């Protein structure tokens, strides 16, 4: 006769095996992807985010579950920490020092604050474009100033500063050396 405990363990194992081997286990189907995106963007309650993280973990979506857990931690921050993060964000938005701004953007992205990270990266892009325009404008101005200086500058009397050389028309007398056959 079969032991009831053994029968229960085998039955539970079979159920778990069947659950794990479902055809959509660990697959981010379009409906799951839509649910994930909606929860990440619109859910502001840490408890619900944790429940969703557990659900995604049960369906074999470990990366999405981890991101939902991080988002839950981000939403559950104490007010003092929220204020500190907001101050850091505002300071980075006012800064013109690109490497630290990118570091702050990367940190916010790690905390799942992707909109803030995207805003900081857009700020960096605008700063880079502005810097490129200013550099091009300064280069154009320096070329213009150097051209004006060269036009105003008096040329030397010996002809060294002339742009087109005059042909030599003089005669050169070279004495014939001894032992030359010519």
C-alpha cells in the first residue's frame, strides 16, 4: 500500500512541475508587458507594487519582479529622503557640469525613477548642443578677428609679407672654377 504522505508529495511535485512547464512560464507576453508598464507608471502604493512583484516572480519573470520591488522601495521612501532626492534632482537640473549630471541620472534610473533620469539626460543633451554652438561661434569670431588683424597689419618694406612673389630678373655671375671643362 502507498503511504498517503508520499502520495501527497508526488501530487504536489506534479502540480509544481506542470505549473513551471506551462508554455508561457517566464515569457513576457504582450498582456503581461502592458500590465507591467501600467503598474510601473501608474501605481503609487508600495504594497500593491510588492504584490505585483510576487505575481511576476511566480510567473517566472524575475527581472520585472525585481524592478517592481525596486519601484516599491522607491515609492515607500520616508519624506526626508524624498526631499533630499528632490533637492539633488533640482540641483542637477540647474548644473552645467555634465559628468555629475549623468551620474545623478544613472542613480535615479537605478532607483526606477526613469522620468527624472530622462529629464536629466535631456538637460545634458541641451547643454552639449549649447556648448557646441558657443564653441563654433567663438571659432568663427576668432577667425574673423585674425583676418581683420592680418588686413590691418602693415606689411614689411622688403616684400617678405607679399602674398605673390615677384619673379627674379637679375643676372647671376658665377665664376668658373678651375678644373671645370665648360
